């Protein structure tokens, strides 16, 4: 059993998860929760879009985009969204 060799990947994984959470929590300080969640979800959605091969995959992507449409408050002006918070949410999704 090699415990020593498994520590570096485990450490990197923990730091990555900590970074994602830190960026997300920084984003919800300045932008609405729904905007932060929608912006964070763009990263996994982009992976799904670029790795999809079957027609059924695109149906699920369309459903995910519809859910994002309902999450985003489209009645507010984009100038009211804090740019630093939005970039933190996008960074968490990346």
C-alpha cells in the first residue's frame, strides 16, 4: 500500500476544491445567488457542449440552458452586476 505516492494528488484535489469554494463564496458577496450559480455552471456546461456526440446529449444541454434562463434575473440591468463577483463565479466554474 503506497500512501506516500497518493498524497500529492490528494493535496492538489483539496486545494482545487478549496479554491472553487473560495471563489464561489467571494462571488455571492457581491452578486445575487442565482447569477453566481448560473455563471459557475457555465464551466461544466461548456465541457458538456464540447464533448457531446449524440443528439440526446444536446437535448440535455438545451434543458440545462433553459434552467439557466430561469435562474438569471433578466429584468435587471447588466451594469448592476458587480464585475469582480461575476469573474469570481466564472473562475469557480472554470
